[in-house]
C-alpha cells in the first residue's frame, strides 16, 4: 500500500543553524523551511520554547488538573493558552515512568473554566494515556505546537486572493495521530470568501487538527507558485522522544537538528525495526527523490548480523535491487515514510550519538 501523494515529489533542503541563548535553559536552533510549488516532505526538527512549567497537585475526572507554577522565569496562567494550540510534556521527576510523553491541552475548556484548572484531551496525538501522566507530582512543560494554519495560512490566503490560485491546488498531508491514517487536507473557500481546511470526506477541520507534532513530518504542495521561505527558531531537543508508531504508514522526521545516521542514531534493530535477509514482511523506509519513490528495507545478513538499509527493487518489491544500493543518512529536516508491519507503542527517537 502507498499513500496517494502527488507524483512530482521534491526533497526540501532544510537549513539548520544553532546558537545559544542566556534566556533559555536549552540550546536554541534555527530552521528554514521553503514552500515550493513541488511536493515536499519536511519535518521541523526544533520545538517552540516552553511557555512555562507546572507541577500537578491533584487530578479530577481523569483529565482536569490542579497545578502549581514551577517556572523560574515565567509564571504560567490559563490566559496564556488563548489563540494557541498547546501540549504538555512530562519533564520530571527524572524517575517518572512517562518521561518525555505528551498530552494535548483543551484550550477552550481550560479558558472557559473559572477555577484556573488545566483541562486535557483524549486525543490520537497523545503519546500515551492521560492516567500515566496526570498524577500528583508530575512536572510538565507547556509548549505551543507548530501548525499549518499559523505557519502558512496568511501566505496561502494572499496567493488565493491576489494570485488567482485555486484553493484546491494546495495540498497538505499530516501524521494525524496514533491509530489514525495520514490526514490529507485541502482548502475550501465558501461564498463569503472565508477559507477552511477540509479532509477527504469534505469535513471542515479546525486549526487544532493542523498541528505538526515534533517527530512527525508535513507533506506539502504549495499551490502553483513558489511559496515563502520561513525562518523559525526554537529549542533544540536533547532528550529522548517517545513516539508510538502505528501499523502501516507513518510520516516521520528525526526530531533533532542533525542529519539522521541510520543504524547509529535511529533505524536499527534496537529501534524496533523489523528487518530480514530479503525484503519480505519487513518494515520499509521510503524516501522521495524527484519523481521517484525509493523504498529501503533493513537487511539482516545471513550470518545473523544486522546490516544497513538496502534499496528494494521498484518493480519486484519482494526482492533487493542490484547492484546493492544503501541509504545511510537522512538530511536534517527531511521527512520520510516508515511502513510498520506491526505497531510499536514503545518506539522512541534518541538524540544523536557522539
């Protein structure tokens, strides 16, 4: 099975730059994303700086938390959620069994409450279940998502209104969440000129459905003209990222601003990858090169030793391509597809090895 992506695929070249800032505890990173008129698979290997940190005091009804502010530089307040799509990540204590896991925040319900309680969602974008996170003593970092609407919405509207482009010429693909298929979004313009995101069933989706969680990637075709170059800055992640994988296709990117060395930083048997001596009933990693979709499987040598990601024959997917061709590095910020034979709820990305 193959996702129905456009055929004119173009690999995006991401420019990464690192710098330090006394204002943040984490090292900052910069990222440049260029929206082309060709199709791109891109990730955003940085995360927005945390708004604040909190500590859970008590939990009501499984999803409502009473909390204390734990930030040293920024005191958290519920109104900070206004006009944002946010999530919370477990950052402490260091012995917490859900360290690094993330829950989606229900901004509307939290804002509507009069008691300053923080309300969470049951969401396919949660990396674990709320009961494993929302326990007294849990320390959470509150962060804002990157999302398609805030990143590209204004540019898209200008191209439609002033560039005579059709809304349906803009296509986006998102790794929607655990247990969900890759989400395809198009644009719809109603009679009064307002723009809406629409899924393949013609259902109107909200901004919250256009978020790009760290570790996932975005498939984007930016109309018929070249789009903007976006310069983004954020925190460089330095800790492991739990990222559950579903059976079937997963749209991923390495969540660190470094080239991904396959089999070293990620992508070996210790990452839960199912390989084989032949590419049959194995996991697949798919890279898009120009108009071609090139698939690789993790080759296990007859001696039983694990090897490298080897290219699969395009016409006979159960056979290797000859002469043997291998994929060892995925550039920073490049998205890729991973076909999983079996779901892996315990999958994690790890920082680059030194």
